[in-house]
């Protein structure tokens, strides 16, 4: 431990932060952590979503890969069961969807592990009273160089009327390796840490052709529950059928999907 502390003392603050992230949120547990420069995000984000820090401030985005749900989250959730409890007993003890409870607990732990570095945490589900998100995760993923954000070509009209109001089409982030089989979870901002002078803003890989991108966006907007949009472009690793069903189901209705976890444990 003393040797590790000596090693960390020789590192720049931004290097030490990333070292800590990768030791706590391991890839083998279904996590990825990527640094980005706040100024690069603000250059792309609308003024309503900009982050009010120095442009050279260090940010870190955290995401989940396909292996997370059925390994790390499953182990944690089943571990919440007390002796002789049923799944329904566990369910009654959760006031919110258990996935959010897991991340609240996890990221509180991460913040403590990052001390004494001052940091601000923004969850993917954090919104203002008007429901506007505090940060655009898709833009963060793009400037971090890990997930290309594909924008829809144009809006489309509602199905009820060819002359009626248009329906805004949502864009889609595609991970360099996993396609749409991943999820942004949070952003950490370090107000007192600047990226080094030689820091290079990464560019995400454009994995899809224009036709594939349009197909993925259409599937995402019109048939998102069936998860077909996740497989466009033949990603290296994909969600299992259980995960696809889990994430395509409203949060409070997900318990029956994972009932087998409690039966097998």
C-alpha cells in the first residue's frame, strides 16, 4: 500500500483520478470510465445545457457495458435479500427502481474513494424542475471519444395526420465497440483539476454508414422496446435477451423479469 501511495504522489492529479476510477469501477465488472475536457462539451452543447466551469476542467463519464447487468448488478441485488426473504420481500424494501438505488450507493462510495479531490456528480437521471437534463450524456460520450452521436436527418410527421404537427426524432449514441448495447450512468466534474496542456480531445469512431445510422435511428424512435436498434452495425458484444427485455420494460415492472435470479440463488 505504501508503494502505491508513493506511486500516486508522483502522478499528475488527472492521472491519479483516472487511476482511482479504473481501480474502483473495473472493466471486468462492466464499467468504463473516460476523461473529457469540459470546454469541448460546451462547444457542442446548447447554452441551456452547458457546464459552468473553466474550459480546461477535467470531467469523467462513466458507462456500463453488456456484462454489467447479469454479473455485477445481479450479485448486488440478490445480496440485498435477508435470510428467509422472498423476492417480494426485497421488492417492498425498495422505494425506487433498484437500479437507481444501486448507483446511488455505488457512486457515494466512489466519491469517498476520490477524496480529497473535490468533485461534482451528475447522474444520468438528474433533471431540473422543468425536466431538462443537467447534462447531455450523448454529447459527453461524443467528446470523450467513446460513442458517436448520430443525429436524425429530419423530423417526421405524426402517424395520425400527414398535415399535422411534426414529431421530433431523437438521435442515438453508438459505442465504438458495443453499438447501442451500453448505458451512460453519470458524469464527474473536478472543478479544481485542469487537463494537461497536451490533452487531446478524442474523436469518436463513426462505425455506421449513413444508411445504417438512419436505420438505427428509425428503430430507436419507432420500436425502441424490442431493442433491434442495438444490433445495427454488428457490435462486438450485445445485450442478452434478458437484458433487452429488462431495459425495454418500465422500471417498476422489471421485477418479474429478474425473478429467476432469486430462484437460482
